[in-house]
């Protein structure tokens, strides 16, 4: 008798069919709860997508290229003026902020922090200093009382420089609009730049005149409401402006002065410690 052969064609075909079914099923499997059976995975779907991250701003963007005394008004404006080509990025300008001016009237300002202000640490300020913010007078009343910022000035740069023992000093430096080629330091406006000493760290850059206590309250309110510090700050400022305008219509001088702010409402900017304030000497 000759050798007997077994026909293996059918078992092999069955095995191939089972393998193809398994492959098809696996292609429909997903690692998440939203996976759709039978959905085809893209070749790049083996690794989860990673959202691109924006690098933090660099302190080099706001560092003075030479000592402040060596700048002219033109060169300081060219290097650091808001929206100047080649200048540092600034945060969005604030709504109108108000202060008391020397004639016992209201002075209005708009403020912009440099984006890199929020990475500045007070114990490692570059030797020439950095530009933290720009304060722009928007009213023609008398000069502002606490910081002696004059009306009819293009604006004031808030510049900080290293102090003794790891501290920092601040100075407001104004630039005129009438073509004069010199810097206009605000008389007597210098002092120590201090941290507000609360635990909140900035997620964006800002500046203004609110007290440290008020900013902490706004941070806590943002956490409670699931919003941002910036959103709560703008809402607070809008409410305060409405109250001030109501007091002005009623000619309530005491309420107006209370709303404008007391001695603790220093100029401030974001910094690496959260927020830092310019305390006059």
C-alpha cells in the first residue's frame, strides 16, 4: 500500500480565518472608555497626544542693556516701550485705575506689566535692572500723590535694580512726549521692592495699585469660583469703578477717598514670588 496523506487545507484555512478575526477585533480595541468597537487606529495613536507647552518668558527680554543713567528717553522707549518693534512682550493693558492726585481729585492710569515680570526673583535681579511694568497717566488733573507721577507724561517705567543683601530697589522713570531727549525720574519715587508674602503664584502677568490683601482675596475667590485671578481682578475693578462713579454723582467725598484707596494700596506687579509691591521710603 502507498503512503497515506492527510488533507490539511481545511484546518489551515480555518486557522487563518480565526487569525484575521482576532486582528480585526484588536484593531477596534482602545485604551480609553470612549473607544469605538471596530474603529481603526491611526499609525500615530500608539502614544497619547501631548499638548504643546509654551515656554516661560525670559528675564533677558526685560533686562536693561546698560545702566539706567546711560539711557536717553528715546533709547529707553525704543528698547522697552509697549508695542515697540524689538521691545519686550507686555501683558494686556488694564482698564482705567484711579488714584488720588495732589489737588484732592481723581487721577486715572492704565497699566501694563511686562510678560517676563512674573519670572523675576528679588534676590537675583540683573545688575543693570529690569523693567517690570509701564504706568500711563490718562487724566489731566494734578500729579498723583503717593508716587508723584506727573500728568502730561507719556508714561512711567517701573524699573527694579539689585539692593543690599539680596533685596531689590524700585524706581519710576518717566518719558515725556514733548521731544525732550532726557529721562524724567519721578521726584522722590524710589524705595524697596518687596514680596506680598502670600502663597499664590502667577499664571499670567499683571500690575496695578491694589493692596496685597486684596490680591490674596481675589486669588482665593478665583479658586472658589473656578475662574482665574485675572478675571476676578477685572471684575473687582469694574465694580469699584461703578461705585466711584456713583459716589462722584452724589458728591460723597469721604466715600470717594475710601474707594480710591489708602496708604497700603501700593503700585505692584507680578513676580516669581506671586506679586511684589513698590513701597516708598
